[in-house]
C-alpha cells in the first residue's frame, strides 16, 4: 500500500530540488541562499534542512540528479543509448534548470569549497553499463574497454559544453556533440555497428 507520508516527503524533496536548481542555475552556488530556495519551493527553511541537511547537501543532490532528467526519456540500448544520452543532454541543457544547475555546480564546485566527483563518476558508471552491453554484442572493437571509453566520454562532453558555453552560450552544443561522435565512433565501434548507429540531432529533441 502506498505510504502518504513517504509520498509527501518525496514531493517535498523534489520541490526543494527544483527550486534550488533554478537559483543555482541563475546565480551559482555562492549567489543562491537557502532562505530563497525554501521560499521558492513554498516551504520552510526547517524543511530544507530536514531533507538535505545544508546548502551543500542540496547542491550535491542537484549535481547528482542529472541522470534522472535524461534516462527516463530514452528507449534505446547499447551503443545507441550512449549516443542518445549525450544528444538529449545537449538539447536539455538549453532549457532544463535542473540539468543546467547540475552541470554548473559540478564544473564550478572547486570555487565554492566542494570536491565531489560523484556526478561525473555516476555518469561514467551509467555509460559503462550501456557500453558493456555493446561490448557483449560485439559492437565495440575488441581492444576497446567500456570503462575507459565511458570515462573519456564524460570528460569529452564536459569539455565540449564548456567550449560551447563560452563561444555561443551553448547554441551550437548539439552540433559539437554530433561532431564529437563522428570523430570518436570510428575508433571504438565495429564497422557493422557503425552502419546501424545513428548520430542525429533529432534523436536528442524527440527521444
């Protein structure tokens, strides 16, 4: 039987998470304060501390929430899913405050006293799982280790979005992400897998 109290707690955490993301996206970690987060969520400051413990706690939750913005939108698997994750990520970074704030906090965290690689490690673990599926199917070249490729993709996407943000405020992020894959795919995928794998901006917008 559903537990109404537990459901309310989940909803409260999500409201606080979204409110925090909107403020972190707009003002960064230093510029956002816990009182404004609670007020935007329509909740008390005590509720924020109860659910997240501190400003740092809610910031870490925002950083680590990135996959939940993307993964539920996808149905593909294996190598295609890895590509699709990055395409949806490139598209959603234009509009989704939770994703935007998560990326901003993760990249800027050293500047506000944090050193938490868990959001990067989390993405690497997710991509490793999907790449392992591709490996087991024979879609990856035999000498290509899924874990190393996953870590490389996380680093490459981080760099690509920073470059895009600096040059065009991410307006060309989708194009740059597709270009990344056109350069990377021949080095990791078999010819047969490449023939049935799609690098298409439309997959990011419609997945």
